[in-house]
């Protein structure tokens, strides 16, 4: 039998996760340009790539977390037309994290297409027109000007987010063709996330008491830990893999009940979930994904929202940390923030509103 000491030693040997061994990269080191790199997913990509021996250059305005990675080359510019620092340089790979305006992708892809081998564009699950298909795959239709009825002369920075991401993909593909890699993440979660959409749940569950839980627990959840996403992108670059991929998980799916109970497993709080019917919540004006983040009722256009078939992604090396690890690390990150930031979560329901809905739900059940 493995002793506790041996278990800990084995755990330490494989790195942060006891389940995903960290395999060293023995191939050719890549020169990687990251457009952005200093906010949420960027730092995870950069640290992982450095740990694996790659050479990194960052391009940004020097405003966000400018003190990160002091030893890394930093080029200053602006995606709004100030790309001079990129001219005349050669990289193996560019990772475009920062574009939500197709014009930004058009400019950087046009400039880099002859001096960079591969262009990674971080798109979004929001690029899909709907989630009616089960399972969802990367072939599902994405937004177009036609499908949205948006005037094509609309400036890129005024486009609806999903259309902007879909058009940005097209801009990358127009210049890089089969040398482009399009990644469509769902909700990105974990340490460094400042949107608090996932964070709401571990924090709420950690507070204990009766927690408003949406639906009957069977709605699906597919999300992605920022580190799983970032590390996979670096490994795709190492393997010279190209194509269009989704980035959500886990591949085997997870129900909302498993999601909430999985998070509760990392806290010591006394929590009881009170499952309130979807139609009741909608009638109370509760907005899925906004008031109760992560939750998307699996119906109509969203039937396939958390029903992605991830076989191609898993074959291409995407791995999934245990939810417990993401939840524990997110709580640790949250409690490392200043008290005023901890008290001002940017997503989810306020305590009083949750209490009101719980009381109304009890009343509707006659008690
Ligand atoms: N969060 C989610 O759940 C989610 C889900 C799906 C997809 N996505 C997509 O994932 C990506 C996440 O990006 P991230 O913020 O984590 O990436 P990041 O690379 O960590 O940070 C964004 C970078 O962009 C730079 N930047 C911002 N405006 C710029 C400008 N005008 N010119 C040059 N650089 C600029 C920022 O630095 P400076 O401020 O110093 O310039 C920062 O380094 C986004 O494309 C988002 O649409 C997010």
C-alpha cells in the first residue's frame, strides 16, 4: 500500500496536479509572440511556455500588470494601428489573446503572415450562432453579418461580441489559411479570473447555509480552467497542430448537481442546496448565466450549450484538471485579494436577493 508520505512525494514529483503528470518538452524550442499576455490566460501561457524552454516575446501597451515577467522581451504598441514594434521580426508562433475587434486581427495577421509560421486566435464559444446541435462540434455554424442582420460597415469595436469573434476568426484564416489555429473557449475559470463568474459558486458555497441551486440539477456544465486552456495551446504549438477547436470540459460532461457538490467537497462549510425549478426562477426574473453564473438551462437554442463532443480536442492533447483543484485554487486566489475586492464580487446574486427567491420558492411549495 502507498504510504501517505509516498503519496505526497509522488504528488510533488508530478507537479501541481496529482492527476496530470508534467512531461518535459524535449523538442525544438519555439519563438512565441504573445499579443497581450499579462491579464488572465496570458500569464498562464507564458509561465508554462517558459517552464518548457520556449522563448517568449510580449506585445501590449504596457498598462496591465506591466511588472510581470521581468526577464521576458516586451514590445510596446497598440493593436489600434500601432504595430511598428512587430515589423521585420520572425517568430514560429503568434498567440493572439487580446483581439475582440476583427480589424485588430486583420492588421496583425496581414503584417505577420510572411514572418510567422502559425497564428493562434483565441475566439469564443460565443461565436456559435446557436447550440441546437447535440453533440456540438467545431463544424456548427458561427455568426455572420447575414445571420445577425448587422450592417457590415459597422466599426469592428461596435460589433456584438459573438459576431466580432466569428469575424476575427475569418480574418485570421484569410491570412494564415491552414496555418491558423482557432480556439473557442467556453467560460474560462480559475486563478486570475476577475469576472468572478465561476468564483461566485465556491465563495457562495464556502459561506454556507441554504444555497439557491438552479433547476433540477441535470443541466450540463462545460467550462475550462485557464491553465488547462493555456497549457494545451502551448502543447499544440509544440506539436505544430492546426485547425479549429473548442475548449470546454470535461469531455465526459458534468451536471449542475455534480458541479455544485464537487465544489462543496473542497470546503468545510455546512451548506444545503435548495433546487428551485427553472420556470419558477425565470418567472422571478432570474437571468441564467448572469444572476446565477455558469448555469444555462439546457433547452431550445441552448440544448447543446454543455453538450460538446470533445473527441478531436482530447486527441489533440486537451486535458482537464479535477474540479476540486480549480475550486480550491480559485478560493485561495479569492482570499488573497484585498478585503474590499473580496466583498465586491462582480458576478452572481446578492445575499438579500437570494434570500428573497428562496423565501418565494418555499412559499410556492406551501411552506
Ligand atoms: N473570460 C472568458 O470566460 C472568455 C471566454 C471565451 C473567450 N475569451 C477570450 O479569451 C481572451 C482572454 O484574454 P485575456 O485577457 O485573458 O488575455 P491576456 O493575454 O492575458 O491579456 C490581455 C492583454 O491584452 C493587452 N491589450 C489590451 N488592449 C490592448 C491594445 N489596444 N493593444 C495592445 N495590447 C492590448 C493587455 O495589456 P495592456 O493593457 O498592457 O495593453 C493584456 O496583456 C479574450 O480574447 C476573450 O475574448 C474569454
